[in-house]
C-alpha cells in the first residue's frame, strides 16, 4: 500500500516537472534597447549636482588657504568645460533637427 502511494506521488511529481519544463521558455527574451534618455536624465539630475558640489567645496577650501589664483584658474577651466558640454548638447539637438529636416 505504501509502495503504491509512493509510486503515484513520484509519477505525479515527474509529470508536473515535465509540464513545468515544457511550458516555460528556455531562453530569456532579447532586450529591446537601452533607455538612453533615462540614463542622461539620471546623470543630469543625480550625478552632476554632486560633482558640482564637490568642485565647490574644493574651490572654497583652496580660497580659504589663500590660493586665489588656483581657484580662478580651476573655475575658468570648469566653466569652459561646462560650455563645451552645453555646446555638444546643442549640436546634438541641432544635428537631430537637421537630419529630420533633410530626411522628411
């Protein structure tokens, strides 16, 4: 009696295992793409303010030690760098506009 129940339990377990293996896909679906707008907005909203705050703390620390020339030089370099980044973003949008205009 116990052997019959053991065999029935084992066969039902095996059939359930086969059913599970055949009903689930073996490979995960391929990713559809990367959300680049989300990545850029994350960096712009989270990372950039932290980096600017760190630069501000460094500049204030140097200015308090009397290294005004180094602070002015570093500030000018940072401003020029931000201008290059803003220019690159502007060129990206202008280029996108021109592509849409040409291939309309």
